[in-house]
C-alpha cells in the first residue's frame, strides 16, 4: 500500500497559519502516527521554543513535555480522537523549554481539506494566565477558524468550503419560499494578462473590487470566491421570471432570464468602469436549478456553460442547457482525440477544384480537412475547427494538412499524374505557436515540392486585424515565391482596408455573396472585382452552384470559380 504523504499547504496559507499569534498545531494521521504539519508563532511562544525544534520534537514524541501523570490520559484521548470516537477537549499539565510548568486547555477538531486529506487542528490556551487573556485567545481562535475554513482571506467572501458546506441550505431556503434558485459562475476575463500588465497587487485589488460589486448587486445572495479569479453566486429569479417556472424544467425558463442577464451586464459595466477600463470585465455561466440539482451539479453545469463562451468577445454569458452539455461533450471528444485523429489519419485531405471562369479548365485545388471518425462518423469542419481554434490547436492541423498535401503531391509526381497548385489554409493564430515559415519550407524540401505549387490562404479577418509581426511573416512567404490569397472576403467582416494593409495576390469572394445573388450583391461584387483589377489583384468566386451564378461571375469578369457547379470536395483517389 502506498504511504500517504504529508499534506502540503499552499505557500500563502502556510504563511498565514504559521504567523498566527493563537497557539495552534496542525497534525495528520499517517500509518497510525500523528505527524506534525505545522505550528503557529503562538504555539512556539507558548513553549518558548523555535518552530523547527518544536516540529522535530513533536514528531519524535508527542508527550516529551507532558506531565507524567497526565501522559496516559492524553494518549488515550488522542487515540479516540484520531478514530473519531471522542472530541478533543482536555486540560493537562506540560513544561516549556525553560522547564516551567503550565496548565493548558486544548481543544481540537478535524477538517477535511480540498483533496480529501483529514487534518487535526488543535488550539492551546494557557489557563495559568488571566481570564482576560483567555477570553482574547478564545475570540482569536474562533476568528481564525472562520477565516481559514470558510472565508477567503483576500476578499473576505465565503470560500468554496463554505459553498460546499452551506450551498444546499441556501438553495433549499429559496425553494421553500417557492422561488427558483439560480447559480451564476463568474470569471474575471483575461486575469492572467491583467496580472502580467499591472502586477499581482493590482490583480488582487481587482478581485476585491469584483467582490464588492457582486455584494452590491446581489445583497440577498450567497456569494463565494472559488479558485483564482472565479466567483459563485446563488440567487433566485425575479418575481416575473418565477411565474414562468414550469415544474422542474429549467429549459423552458431560459428565455425568461432577461432580468438576470441585465443584472450581469450591469455588474460587468460597473467592474469595467471602476477598474478605469483596464479590464474587459466578467464572463458568466448560468445554471437554473431543477429539483434534482445540488450545489455540486449546479456548479458543474454553470461551469460547463461558461466554458462554451471561449474567446468570443461578443458574448459574456451562457445559460446551461442540454445542447450546451452535448456541445461541451463533443468539444472534449475533439480535444481528447485530436492527436490520435492526426496520427491515425482520421483527418484527411479533400480537394476542391478551382477553374478558370473563361475556359472552365481546372487550374488550382483547395485542400480542405475532413475528420472521418471511427466512432462519431463524419465530424464537420464547422464543428471541429472552431474547437481547435478555441484551444489554440489549429497550427497542428494546418501543418498536418500541408504535409499531407506535399506527401500526396510527391506521390502523384512520381507516378507522372497531372499536377496543379494547391492552396492551404493558415490562421494568424498558427504563427503564435509555431515558426510556420520554417516548418512549411522544411516540408517542401522534404517532399521536393516547388514553392509555386503551394498557395497560402489567410482569411480577410486575420489580414485586417493582423499585427506588424504577422505581416512580416507573410512577407517571408511572398519573398520566397509563395502566393498569398485572401479568403472569405465579404463574409460579414468585410474591411476594404485589407487592400492597403497587405498586397495579396488574389481575393476569394465569400460564398455568402453567391447565396443571395440579388441586385445589391451583384453591384457589390462588380465593384470589388473592378477595384481588385485596378490594384492588380486576381479574384475568385466561391460557392458557385448554379448556371445562373456562373454566368453572372463570368460576366462580372471574376478570374476564377470554385463551387459545386464544377467540383465537390473529394479525396485524391
């Protein structure tokens, strides 16, 4: 059987406990023996000894300084206390380092720590002293108990121990009033960046500010600070929303959360305002509790809802629902199986042909990823690519795709089969995690693929929002013979400054323009094509699926065409 390790407090908690003036010692039972975890300054002062020597002496013998006539009684009580048979409340005689005898009153209790370890906290009072000092020690003892076990020392809010201990009581109290309990899981957005920019002291001030604002906006709620920058609020729906309650079905009430959403938005605005604009505020996951929910399940659900927000700056809250649970489960599947999907080639390259609009001759192909999973079947790129982007894994996918294209290109070249340039999609995010130029050029050398046969596609959004360092990296590609295409132009983010921000070789008109080919869109397409032509930039129209669409883009003098009217994405075979 593996021997239990001595419990390790965090540095801040250990420092907090050791500096207490209250005489206190913390013990852990390991293999039937009491092991001293820490002793306070007050304990050392009581025995007139150093901390190091006290810990060493106690671990060698708990009764070295106990009066002989009291040692047996104390040992028996200690055994029963360790086995949870009796409480620890005893008066006995002991000696300090100088040999002076004291009469001590000691009380103890067990505390289960977050990882499940049980620790014994013993508090000592020298009843040889005046009653006034005894009273002060008792007051400090109860204050310490509350601070350490149930109160966050920074914000003075209840902590997770308190929430787990008393959260269900708050939930039940709301239910007894025939109200609907709600748990809101708050997270301070980009807290790590805030600490890096302004320092940890400013970060602590921000957390205290958030605690203060939450107390102002939720005066009757149970508010707790969880780990790091997380806060939990147990409250109830407003009167109007309670009337919408439908027996144990939280999901019929999701549309009735306007009041709660409004409060969260006001909290957010208040945090941003009082932090003088130096933070992007809070994000929140909401769980409307059913009759079967406990504090544990509600926390899990609210946290799952919060996680679906990801890095989307347009949303600051999400409400738990079966759909969110399903989406989160699928996200975890994608993340957990992504490396396996690459190594076992569940992810494959599909090619979609691109033709010249005048002659309908195939001139390029675009490489598109398809995940064919043995358990899940076909996982749509619309599902797995946003997840990879959320968890900053797109660089792995994009490098894999480039290598697969190069490998298959070399195979076709060896067999003397027709070859056309292939465009591959890269994300600006890729460049934050890998040296994309070095990695890609190494792959081309490995498979003997000319640079003119690989085209780099970057979305319009990435180009429009790019930093100068990203532009510099794209220039490396262009200067070494790669062509750069601007993808998804006109997809809803359209920004004409992309023409001046970066001189790409071609812009791809997003397929959304083709789906609604009305007169305004036709005017827009003609204007974009004309502007690109005057700037010496080629154009390609995506999503062409009908003869009518093809005839229009041809008449508008779009250079290239891509869509189901000509080719669907398909594997190389």
